[in-house]
């Protein structure tokens, strides 16, 4: 992990594009709070008006949003807060592959985050070889877990839909 997760101990710069402090990765304080799983800091920053979908502007992680970072570390409470505040569940990073938070969670093999994202509507085509969902499986083998989870959710919803309960007697 090293210095990457120490926050603003890294070199800071001011971005005139979005008017907020960024470190040398192009991360805002919201990115750092999401990465650390600091729900109180994330809530505070969002209450102060930070953009929930702010993309990182640095050359190493262009387009990474706070939701990508929360998904990477499996911070469900932070992911939930970000989505409640309007985060794009299918936000894509810049570049040829355009990774979504689901890709990031799958790459990290974080089942908890995969399950959360799939249940909350992250785009996952029916066929794993669908070319609309880059990067393909061989770049991100953890996506197999996402497909397994999607199948479980579909089975659970179809089996629970068979029985109807009523509070009336």
C-alpha cells in the first residue's frame, strides 16, 4: 500500500478546472476519504458540495471516481453513501478499457463489493463475452464471481417471486 494511501502527505496541487485541492494522482479529498472508507469524511465533503462523480485527473488513474476507490477496497457504507448522493454506478475510467467500479471490485476479487454493485444495478451483460463490457474476462478474472453472483440474485428473485404473502387475514 505504501505512500499511495497516506492521503495528502503526497505533493498537492490546485486544479483550476474543478477548484479543489488534488494530490499528484489527481485525487481530491473525496477520493481519499472513499479509498480509506472514512464515511464521516465522505459525508462531510459531499455536504460541502464536492462532486460525487469527480474524476481523478492524474496520469496514473485518469477518470477514477470515488466510487471506483470505494469498490476497490470494498467499503460498502461509503459505496452506499456515494450512490445515495448520485454517484454513477457505471462510471468508466479514461482509456481504452474504461473500467467501471464493478471491474475494479472484480479485479480485487472483492466479493462483498461485487455483490453490492450487482444488487444495485451495475451493468453486467448476460453474456460475459459481450464486447460492450470492456475489459474482457482475461483482463479481469474476478468478473467470473460477478456472473456467479448475478445468477444467484436472479435465482433468489425468481424463487421469492413464486410465493406471495399478505398481512390480511
